[in-house]
C-alpha cells in the first residue's frame, strides 16, 4: 500500500489547481487519477491498472476521505481531498478563463447533452471541441478522433478502471492535454444526479449520501472498503515492527 501513498499528491488543493492551470497554459501533458479506496483495491487485483496508476507519468489525487484517513494511519500526510467533481468544475473554469478546449467522453447521450448545455451556459468561453457518449463499441477509435482535435482537456467518464486504462493506453499519441478519469462526475455536473448536500460534504460523508441514494452500490462499496481497512492495518503493523 505504501507505494500508492508515496505517490499520491500531498500538497493543498489550491496548489494542485494552480499546477493544473500552469500545465494548461504551458501545454504540458498530465494524466490524473482521482483515487478512493476502491481504486486502490482494484489496482491490487489488476496488474495492468496498477502499472498505469503507478507510472511516473501519472498523478494520483485523493478523491475520497478514505485515502486521507489511510494516509494518516500510515504517517503519510495527505492534507485534504480533491474530489473529482470539483476538479472537473475547476477545469471548466480554467477553459473558460483561458479560452481552451475540452473533449468530453463518457456517460449516456442525454446526460452528455445536458452537460454540454451547462458548460455553454456557465462557461461560455470554454470550447467544447467534441463529445461522445460512453456506450460506443470501439472506444479506442474515439481516442484516435480526439487525437486529431488536440484538446487542452480530455475528461473520460467510463468508470474505474476502464477510463484510466483507455487514457493510459492512448496517452503517447498526444503532445499536450490534461487527461482525467472522472467516473460519475458528468451525471452530477449535468444536474442529472444530485451531489451530496453541503453538510454531508463538510462532514466528509459524501460516500454515505451516495450509498443512500444508490443502495445497489452497497456491496461494491462494502467489499472494497473492508479490504482497504484490512490492508491499511496490516501495512501499519508491518511498519511498526
Ligand atoms: N459509463 C459509460 N460507459 C460504460 C459504463 C459506464 O459511459 O460502458 C458511465 C456511466 O454512465 C457513468 C460513469 O461511466 O456516467 C461511471 O459512473 P460510476 O458512478 O459508476 O463511476 P465511479 O465514479 O463510481 O467510478
């Protein structure tokens, strides 16, 4: 587990946002993985995914509070979470401010269209150079199309680990771009799914709100989080010896 925590971004959220903004301006390439305990548990079972997220070219941020708590237990001081949804909004904001381009890939067609409307309305200077729903047959082909458009930001919402693997396997085709796997963020930012109310977020209980709203997630959430707690504890005990 230590290899993940060594790699996860540890500075303040605002410094991370500044770093991204600089990278957009300087046309540097960046691949960001927004990690929660489930991400790390999938990585423990999927060697290809593990290679992708631990690659030197990859930046991992703490999407959920579980990662921050785990880091404290292992004495890696990750200060705060940088939720994927917030990162997405920040990227829209920067594209608006800097008149940069975005490609949106993933989610259902109606959700994507709603999101495009939201961006046009709230971030009028951001350039949506293209979008594609996440249910097309050949997702690699879409990446060939994205390559031709040379976007400044590419957001991929296909769920873990598919979104990250797709980005990682295509990254070498690009000279610039901020690439992020954003999970269910399009559903939230399009206004289709509600984000947890502020008091849930303040208490770091966004995960609980999501479970209440989508109880089908319970098994997936429970299994990965229990495994995660065991892994963190055994890692902590090994470090004590
Ligand atoms: N999705 C997609 N194509 C697929 C499977 C999923 O576009 O083949 C989308 C789905 O519609 C949703 C997102 O991927 O918008 C993943 O959402 P989920 O909440 O499962 O992601 P998480 O954040 O939990 O990884």
